[in-house]
């Protein structure tokens, strides 16, 4: 029995394993040679990042699980990453109602690291975090820096930090809504 490559719109034979869960080798998707190369390129793109961050990102719906988006190159992959990060998925009114609770939030070490990467104080209002992120994206976007890889790396870190905080804030706000609704 032959398997078809699991990559979007690819009908080649899938005979190379690509991990789905990094720490669990039992779970993998089968890809053709070209796409396993592509997969490895994107995987290595996050070299130097904390494994959990990379894994959570790859697992999230921002990556290839979204059938409308294809990742033909790591550039494209990265573009989708920060375009998604730029999208404001928060209900702003809900967020404003919960500013009072921000001081009660506890942030874990990953959050604290993310605040540090963005160069902002821990527990800053979401609005301010967004402003800072947009400023940093403009500053470090490769298009603004003649494709300088150094800035691209910086923007990658910033985007992952921002995504980390976005998930944290969403979780905290959802939790506090339950008690104040
Ligand atoms: Zn393929």
C-alpha cells in the first residue's frame, strides 16, 4: 500500500516521515522527498528557539493546517506567521473591561521572557503591547532592511514573543470573564 504525500495539493508518494509531535515519534505525517525537504527547512527555520515555542507554533492553526495557505518557501512561511500575529483577534471592548484584572494576572517564565524580548514591562496593557509590536515589525521587517537576515531573525523572535503573549492574554481574559460575567 502506498501513501500519498500529506502536503496540500500534492499527489506524490509520501514515503518520508515528518514529526507531528516533536517528542513523540509515533506521530508523523508522510511526505514526498520534496516536501520533507521543505518541512525540514521550515523546521530548522526556528533553530535556536525553545522547543515548546516551536512546537506550539507548528501545531497552531497559523501553519499548514489551514488549507487556504500553502508554504512554498520559508519566506512565505514567515510572512504568514507575522501577518497572523498582526491580525487583531481580540474583542477590544471585552479587553477594556478586564484591564483592572491585569495586575492580578500571574505570568510564567515564558511570558516574562516574551515581555523582555519585546522590551516592555511585565503586565503591560494589551493595547500598548500591540503598539510596540507594530513598531518593532516596521523596524525589523526584512523589506525595510534589504532582506538583512539579522533583522529577519530578530523579527522572528519578536513575532514568537508577541504570539506567546497574545495567547496568554486571551487565556487570562477568558478565565476572568467567567468570574465577572
Ligand atoms: Zn509532496
